[in-house]
C-alpha cells in the first residue's frame, strides 16, 4: 500500500512539474515574441528580383534572429519614401543615390546605410526598329520618363555627351508605364527603365530594344539602389539599425549564392511575380549585388564624391561638399 502511495505522489509531482514547465515555456515564448522590435521598410517599387534577399531574410528567420519583426511593404507613392523615412513614419526605405543627395540638400535628413545595387540599372531604351541606337539619335524625339527628378539630369548628361541637351528632346511623363508607352509608340524612347527588367519584358512580348547604359554614356558610375535610414534613427537607435543590416546581409548572401532559389521564394510569397522576367533578370542582377571587396552593401567615398560633383555640374546640386555625410559603412562593417 505504501509503495502504491509513493508511486502516486511521484506521478503527481511529475505532472505538476511538467505543467509548471509548460507554463514557463509558454511564458518564455510569449516573452520572446513580445521582445521582437517592429520595424518597417518601404520599397521603391513592387516586389521583384532585387527585393528577393529581403524576403529571404524574413522567411528564413534572419530578421527574427536579430530580434526584429520586419514589415516589408510597397508604399502608395514610392516617390515619398525619403520623406516618410526622414519623418520617422518608416524605419528604413529603398531609394536611389541621386535622390538621397537631392533630398539632403533640401534638408531631408536621410543617410544611405548600405548599397543594394553597385552599378546603374537605369538606361535609355528605344525600339530596335526605330533606328535610335545612340543618344545623338534622340534629337527631336519624345522621351518618356516616370517623372523622377534625377532622370532629367541623367538624360541631359547622356545627351550632352553627344553634343546635345535635354532641350533637344521632348520629355513626356508617362509614370511607371514605361514599356507600354514605348511599345505603343506614344514615345520614341524611355528613361527610368531597368535593363535587367523592362528590357526583358519587352523581349518577351516580341520587341527587341536598343539599350544605352548610363555609365557608358557620360554618367559616372553610381549606386542604383540604396537602403536609407534617418539621421535620428542612426543616432538614437543604432542597435536597431545594426540588427536590421545584419538580417539583410544574411538574406542577400543566400540570394547571391542561389539567385533563382531566392526568386522562387519570392514567387511563393508573391504569386504575381513573373518568372519569365525575374529568372533571366536576376541572373543579370545578382552580380551587381557583389562588391569588389566581397562585402554586400559596401559603399566607396570616391563614388559618392564623384557623383555629387557630377550632379553639381548637371545643375541638380548647388554643392558637393556634403556627399561624405550622405552615407555610412559603419553598420555593414560591424555586421556579423
């Protein structure tokens, strides 16, 4: 009888112990979830191959490992990303090197914390059948653009490289309906289209294009896309910025190792992803994620200085002296 009673006591103690352990584990999990810091990143465009590393970071738990709950979203108006980041409405955003320099001169305190794409994607495109092969062939033609301020500076520089100016063409704001406007022949050429995306879309529809790349036509090499944070975020919450950069770099390492796998994951999350564009596109894009020193996101001071000086010469900036304050490598350098 005593033996049975002893066994009963032990059983009850074990059950109580397991119950307490379960409650403790549940509380521990709840605490872990509660400790995740919510942050947002506003994209520059709808999700495509270039964003695949971000979604890899989120889906594979790299952000969560850093203690972050990251909301990746497309804003209603991507042109306002720098303003929403500066105002603290978004923690991070994706923008363009020229726009960052313009914004800072307008007292919008944003800083590039990492470069996503190391070289220009923007280009001037024309239908092959148009006979427009070089920028000098654009004289008297209609050039469609999405209305991004820096595009005027880019097309002007490309034209000046051939002895023309922006006054020798008719600029037409077609929004982001660039390829459709070109194929419908509402314009003779477009600027603001990426040669790793829109050109593939046109080819898939049976149209061959002539592509004029920026850095081959009088524009200094620059960082097409950068990730930005506000000066106040960097100053007041550097640990959050560091955690975010850590997570991003892990995702892009995976994406660089297997670009097609990253796009496949994007397709799972965003079924509207067109693999006939993104698969060939990411093969062209992935090498542009890499840097000469092998560190994703790294930025060179010379590139910022030279591009800022070019913008001064193009009449888009009044002073290039603050270019070194427009970016930082601190978080990429300290990433682990």
